[in-house]
C-alpha cells in the first residue's frame, strides 16, 4: 500500500452548512452499494496548542474537507449518509460513519473499519477518507518504500507523552485492506495527507500538514496475508512519498481548502467522471492540482486503477436527445458540465449505447445553455430515426480557465500599481485564491516577484510596479503561465479503447532501453520517476486505424515548452497504424514535474507554433489549420472561439517526476 500522506487539506463545509449540521436533502439513490468511514481532524489532544513542544499544530479545516467529501457522496452517488447531532463529533448509520476531532481516536478509527469490513457483503465498496496530520517512521525491516520511510496517520489522541500507542501504521491499514479484499469488498482509501515531514517552501500561500517523524518507532508485526477473495483495493493520496500535500485559500472567509480534495471533487463533478476509472480520475486530478499553482505536488494512485467507484469497470453515463427537424438537442447543459466542442455518439436505445453497437450518428456540441445543448451532427443519419435518441459523451473538451492572480503585496502604491497592471493585461483577474501570487521581491521590498501558489518562484523580480515597463514584464510572465494552462486544457477524454477516440495513441516516457512496444510499468504512486541526468526515450504508437500526424511537447517545471517530436530537422510524415515513433538520448536538467502533451491530428501542424514564446506575440494569420489557430491563440492568453474544439485531432497529457538524483527501479 502507498506510504500514507499527512492531511494538508482543511477547508470549509459546503455552502450554508456548519460543521456538525445535518447534510442537505439527499438526491436519488444510486444503484451501487457504497459505504464509507469519513475522518477529519482539526484539534489534536497533544498538539503544540495543548502540549508545547509537540512539534505539530492544530489544523483549521480538515473537518471541513471531510464534510465536503461526505456531501459529494450524497450529490454524486445518492448515498444515505449519517447525520450527526449539532456539536457531536461522531455519527453512524447503515451506510456511513463520521468521526471528527476528539472522537477520531486510534481505537475508534480502527474499530469502525473492522466493523464495516465484518458487516459488508461481497461487491460492496468501503471508502476510507482521511483528512488530518500524518507522519512517517524509519523502515529498517520491510524496506518496501524507496525512501526508507513508511507512513502513519495521526488520530486525535496520537503522540501522547506517556508513550501509549498513537499513530496508525501503514502495515496496520494494509492488513485491514487485505481482509476487506479477501471478503470480496472494494476497498478505496482517499488521504488528503502527506508524510514529507518538511516545512512549507518559502513563499507558499498555504501550509503543509505534517508531524515530526517517529523516532525509534515499533510498528506492529505484519499480519498474516489473507488469501482469496474477489475484491480489489485502490489508494488515492494527495502527494507522492516525500512531497508536500498542501492546502490553500478557497474555503469560507478565513478558512482553507485542500488542494487535492478540491481537485478530486471538481473532477468527480465533471460529466461522466463519477463513473470514470480511478486511473482516469487521478490523471485529471494531477492536472487540476498543477493548474492551481501546485505543480510540485503530484497526487498518487495505486491498486485496481482500471476499476470505477462501486464497480470493476467503467459504467455508461447516458443522456436523452430530442430531434425536431434539423435540430438535435441534448437534454443537458452547462449545469451538467457540458462544454462546446465535446463529442457525443447517438444510439436508438440504451441497450445499444451500453454495448456501444449500432451507432446511428455522432456530433459535437455547437451551442450550450444552462439546461440543453445543440449538437452539430457529423452527417445526417442514414435512415429516419425516432424523435428520442440516447447519447453517450465520447470526448470531453476542457475549456481553458481564466488566469487568476492573488495580489499579496502590502497595501499602498505598489499594490495599487500592480492591480492596475493586472486589469490592463486583458486575460488575468485578481483573486485572493489565485494560482499565481504577486509578492515583494527578496532583497528589494519595493520590487515585485511572481510565485506560484505553492511557492515556486516564477519571476524573481519584475521591477518596481510604478516603472512604465512593469505592466509589459508582468504580462509576459503571466502569458507564459497562461499558455501552459491552455495547452493542458486542450486535452480530450474518451472511453479507453473505444472507436470514439478519433486518434488513439499509446505514449511512453521512460528511462531509455525499453522496447518501443513494451512500455515499463509506472512506479509506486502510479507515476513515472526518472533521475536527473538519466537518459530517457519518448515513444508514441499510432493505435488507430488510419495514419496520423503525431506531436509531443514537453513542459518543464518553470513552464517552458519544447517540441520533442517531430525530432529537430525532421519533416512531418503521417505515422501508419500500429507503427511507433520515438526519440531517445534526452535527459532532464532540472528536478521537478514535467508534463508531456501528445497531439494527434489528421493534418500536419507547424511544430514551431507549439514552442513557448516567452515574450512577444505570434502572427495568427500564419496559423493555418484549426488546431494551429487554437494553439497560436494560447500564446495571447485566450482561445480562438471560432475553432471547433474536437473533430480531426485529439490530445492527452502524461506526467513525469524528475528526481534530484538517479532513480531506483
């Protein structure tokens, strides 16, 4: 099981709900059998607030994160959750148990898990959500983590000075997980937590939630492995082992929100994503965390990632469609997350849609309002169809978000000049919860620096805000970030392996030496790790039935964009079906998170339209194809609204962690 990561995600309760209040009215029940233990801890019995010198503080919103996750079970899956009495810290019913603050002791957490495992039946899903402190201990016996450390969770009674058992060790949770899967249960653990035991980096807007590592820890001996069972397990965590999982602004006034929990809940609320595989979920969550200004935090996933919540495989999400003359209307709109450019397949019946057979038409969303969307069909159906059809979304287009910047400069003329420069940029807005932050530069309090929300320094000094050229320098720096966000927003989602994807591509970024058609498995946490200076190879394979032009862009930790494929000096040629295309002999020169955008197109595209310009602008007239126009527009910090989003191209994004030294595989 993955190392446990400490709760870095306090947030506010859902709007209009106070901690301890009963949840709002429930939606229609879901057919899957979901059960949950939900734990959130803000107040610790032996924290610095009550035991000076403990080395860790109380949290401000882990309970709020737990309540947000609990409410999502109601909204998305119709779970009949427990309703604690006002002021109570524990509650339970047939479906869920909630433990917060003083009630979330080691004994009660373990007992609640054991009780659920014993009472549930095969095919039930048991979700264990935890928001609170975490830590780690030196692992000199099992050595099952690359860092030599294993993780712990801190219940509310952890770190008692009398030395009594407090932390919950990962080996204990693994034993419970094994019992659950042996009983045929689907065990899903979700931890907005970290075990890095590091302080928040300088300049970060939020906090890292981690208690000091345990000294001379003596975890219980591993339990005997439990064999058999038809269950599975999945572990989703806020960060990789040794990274910081962070919280930032975004809750109610004075409260904070967990970056990971927020990204996870936003992802689940996307069309179709509540039924997506866990692998698809974590992939989208990683991109959302990075877009929020936390590129150094890489959410982790392990286990049965091809399964979906409450099921072994993806289930089908269907929409009603009505045809009146030449107008085809989807009975869902922006309130359901439908976006212009997304594609749908149309069927006569639900049975045909579930089986993905006898498709009668396909089309893209041309217009969308709050409750409905108009589809532009690729071609008229071959025969007269009934007025009512059934649609499945086969590719989702993600519109770019507006770039938000927090002006964290002290009140005064510098703050006011910076605000004016933000407004003048035309594509950035000021927000206290911005993904970027304007802060005083080190060594010159009158100068302005630009940092990401996680503290990453993007521009050491933009000069003084009253300088006539300050606005231009700020706009150039923000445009670089905006362009990366827009490139990442080009990604499309579609059912894996289905005919829906117009250009299915297999991409592999790994240490050099692998065969082009045999990509090495991902490391622990479901992400690729490559050491600084190690040689890498990038391979793409056309898995479609027709030739495609393939392009790979690399985005480094500081938002520089380079073209990896086609290779320098090569001419574009369509790649035949089944054929690989690779480039080897490259390496990372800077540790951090790298993202690779893989684009497949029916037509060739100018590779130089992809590179990060830094400063200056591009000639939009020179961008001939629709995809080129879309990409060129991103250099200006906006999207060309006249370009069809999806049709003759598709895009995917892969994440790679570059380590400070050689990786251990």
